[in-house]
C-alpha cells in the first residue's frame, strides 16, 4: 500500500500517486518511460499504472495506457495494476478501464490470488459490484470458470454467487477428464459443492464409467489449484455392474416401488477420494461373489460398504456359510468383511470354533465378531471359556470373553 509519495523514485510515479494529470503528461513528454518501476531500498516495484490504479485516478490510468503502459505489469509480489486496484478497493471505473484494455482477470500473484479473490478477501459488497464489472451481466465464476447463468440465486445476503442454471455450454475438469457441461446444468459452487444435470451424464469415476441420473444432485469437491472436480456422491441412472477392487458388484438405480409408494434404491453411490466406491445400493436380488478362496452369496436390496483399496467393509450374507480362512473352515452368519486381496478380514461366528493362536488352541464363542490378519491367523475374538495359555514361555489366564490379539 502506498504510504508516502516521497518513496517514489521519479517524477512520473509521484505525479501518478498524487493524481496530478498535468505533471504526468509533462513527465511523459520529457521522455520518462511509462513502465519504469519504483526502485530503492523500500521499493515494491510498482509501475506508474500500479500507483494510479490503487489510488483510483481514472484519468491518469487512461493517459498511462494511451502512452504505452503495460496493463499487466508486475510488482515484486507479482501483483498487477488490476490486483492493486481491487486489493485496496479502487474505483470500479478504473477496474472497468483496465479490463477493457486487456487486463488479465485470471492472473495470479505469488500467493496464488486472483483479482476477485482480493476483492472477496477485503469487501464482499465491493466484490459483488466488481464481478458485474469484470464478468458482465449474468456471468459468474463457478469452479474456476466464468460462465453465463440464468435463474441465479445470490448467497451471503445477495453479495455473492450461490447457485444458478448454466445459460451456455462450458467444459470442466471432472475426475481428471475434460467434460462438456450442457446448458441447463444447475451449479452450487459453495461449501457443499454440487451439480444437477438436465440429462443423464456419463462420468469416469476411478476405474468405472458411471451413468448418473438427471435431476439428481452430484456432490463434488473442487481443487482450486488443479481446477479438478472430484465426484463424491451421485445416483445411478440405471442398474450397473461396477468394479470394486478385484470384484464386479451389481448396483441398482432408484426405482418406484408401488408396494411402499416410494422410491427404492435411492440411497446415493458414495466414492472415496481416489475414485473407488465407498458404498452403494446393491442388486435387488441376492448375488454370489468369488472372493479369494470363497464363493459368498450376499443379500440384495441393501447398502454395501467398501474400503478405499477395494476390500469389503460391510456386506451381509444371505445365509449362514462355511468359509475358508487361512487353513481353517469356519461357520459364519450375517455380516462379513474382506481384505482387498479377497481374504476374510472379519465376520460373526455362527458356531463355536477352536483355532490355533500361536501355540495355543483357543475356543471362540459364536455370536461374536472374530477378525483375522491377512494370512488367516487370528487377530482378535471372544473367548468361550476361561483357560490357561502359554505366552513367551509363561502361563497366562485368559478370561472368558476377553479379546485375543494374535
């Protein structure tokens, strides 16, 4: 910020700061370069146009530009005259003049800030007025793009763009892929970012090409640095078999169930940050998956959950089953979980079972969850009866229902 005219190293800079148009013309006529930056020990490297833009001297800004001043000149912090103007709430006429002469409204300084961000940082009301000057009527910035909207709803007491329906085609980077956005798409670029498309849309999410339903909200996260939108939540437009780790899982879309007079399966698909499926509504009918050494039949018409690497976090078996875990065959009931490799991670015991933990044979009680390391050895479970075991050559009493760590 300009605190003292005496810091300026030449007459043109001083005249620009004071708003003395005649002195500016005289300095230019005398041969002073209109792009000579400020110099000296305390210099910020301001050009005369930086100075005039910050002070809001429209006549001097016009004179400097007419005389060859660079509209996107940079100071030592890489600020342009446009940034300098909005940063210190310069006049909107100066802003309009700079933009009309080609000032880059997307330029970034060494802090990565653009002109509108400076305005937002300092004064929301000023930013709203500035948007109209910079972008034009009904044009707003959403997800890093300047787009024409209709049916706009302003947030923050009418001072900033809240949501709107696109009134022109544009392209956005979604999950790393440039995607055409049709006219009529609702955009919500706020804290809980989302889009609603007027037609079903095919998006690549992780290893899957997924058809999402029209008129249903697709939640996204926006990375300002890369400009990429990452899909977080969406509703399928049709039943689809999708890849989760090493498995192919049937998921189904929402449909109207007259028996319940409501939509079924409308629980949204959720995704991890890496694009893998987090949870979704699985097939309306029971289905069987080959997982590791086991073929497991899961109950349909339920939400199934998965970890980011493709293991099952929560799945419900359609009936009790004997499953191979390491070198053992164990009877399970209800919920089951697996590692990404397909090996069983945990499940609820249907029957009591005696398993070797180290050198000790331990009886585990049915009705409780038992978990395993990936090699099939026991990680933890509930002991059926109090017993004596040997640990590192010493005897230890293992109490009933105490957790065992292998």
